């Protein structure tokens, strides 16, 4: 359920029934991601030196850590050599960190490659997703003409459907994806819920892929991760990313963990030299950034709470609880859409995400990343000003 902040302003009840408007602004979501600076610059006429606030991409505004610059400068001497195709150094570091054999791990070109390789290696007859969720799950299936079974979760239930309903809905799925925390909702399927659902699916032989790209932001991530359950006896694949916590989307770095036979099939399907030398070197260095991660978690807890409260005090805006570094919100203004808001903010050099491309959501829904307090204040004031004109 959405939190109702204690605000001086009143709120309008009810959700506006809207549909995607189409047109030029939809191009900002053409790739199913935020952070499309090239399209946004063309759309809004931003100059090269204009200061732009990007709330559409869920990246840590405190990063990248200083170590990344130093490692990249040093690693440039290796660009004339092919990278290690097996990523042995980084796999060894990951294995020690998470208590796994290196054969249980595959380093990937970002989390997106991991998603694609899971679908390719399992060759499922049907893929299951709990919507709204990250579009790459369905896209990886659709481009192979694999039918998708989508269970649409309700906001009134905190986007957490009944476990029995999930198990029943996916009885014909061979592969089921879970986002934890989920994108774009930010909610966390509870540990007990995950235990019951995963256990039931495993007994059926269903492969489960748990996407933990945003789990690093949780204060108890080490207790919440299902990496500890990875073994050859469970059809479980865990997908992780370096992109979000360390703000390195341009380097493309992630990893998958799972049963050795499945990881071997994924590796066999991976493009040779998929992960470059620079990314591998940075990944090894980031394994030592424990202080940076701890500081990020402290920063996020207080900053996210303030942004949620401030945004929730804007008339006609309902904000939903999040365990991640972004917030899902809904416009409850008759006739207004987040596409309209996106257009108005884009003209001011502020980029947000419209969620009309997510199954189960409409153009009344949007998502914003948590950035610095000062930047968040600019966003809230800009939205407040726009709402005042409605």
C-alpha cells in the first residue's frame, strides 16, 4: 500500500484512467530503459554544456568510487591485448566473496546479458513474470518467440500476490523471473514469500531467475540475497550487476550464479570476449569497496525517506514504498499523465521515467531515481510547480 505522508496539502482520491499518448515523447522509452541521453538531447534541445538532472536512470549519485578512475588509467596499458575470455581473476574474487565455486559463476556484459543468456540456455517453452517488472525479462523471451505468462500484481497488495496464486499461474512456465527489489516498483518480496514460492517451483522443476541488480542498496543485503542457496541441486540462477551501486553503466559489468551445468551452457552461448579488460579490472577493484557500499546504504536510507515524504506532499501525487534507490509514483490528477510531466520537466533539463511501457501500469505512473538532497529538492519543486498549473 502507498504511504500517505502527513502534508499540509490535501490529496485527490481516485486514479485517472489514462493510456499512452504515443507521439514523440514515447521515444524516450523506445529501448525500455531510462538514461537515454541521446534521444532526450534531441527531443528537448539540450546543449552540450547544459546541466541536466537525470532521474530516469537508477544510478548511485555518489559514484563511481575514486578507485574506478585509477584502475581505468592503469588498465589502459592492456587495451592492446585480448581480455581474459573466462574472466578468471574476477570470478575467483566473486567466488571467495560469496562462498561459491568459480564454476558456479559467469561474468556478464551487464545484467542484461545475464538475463538473455538464462533464456537462451534454458530454452523454456514458456517464461513467467510478475508484472509490472523489468521489460528485459519479456523481451528476452519474445525475441525467441517464447510465450510469456504474466501475472499482474496489484498496487493495493503492495505488488506482492498471494504465493499460491503465483505457483498456480506459472504451472506451465519452465522459467520464471523475479526482481528483488523489483523494478519499477521498488518492493521486496518477503523472505518467507520467496522461500515458499521458490520451493514450490523447484519441486516442479521450474528454473527460477532472481534478479538482484538493486539488492546491494539494502542495509541487510548479505542476509537477503539468495546467492547462498545456489547449488547444483537447485534450478536457481541469481543475476547481479555492478552498474547500479557503482554507477558504471558505460562499462557493462554483471555476473550470474547458478548450477554448474546451467552456467556452463550459458558460457557456451556467450559471445567470445564479452567482458572487456577494463571492465574486468574495475570489477576486481570494486570488490574492495566495502566502505563505499556502507556509506551509500546510510545515505540512501535517509535521502530516500525525505524524497518520498516531499514528493508525497505534492497535490495529486501518490508515492509507493521502495527498498531500492528509486521511487514509483502515481499521478491522481484527472486527465494528466506522466508523459505530460516528462515533457514539461524535460524542457527544464530534468529527465524522469514514464512507466507506461511496463505491463500493468499506465501513463499515470512514473519512476524517479533517488539523487542528492539538493537535486531531489529541485525535482520536487519542479513537479509542484507543474501540478499547480493543472
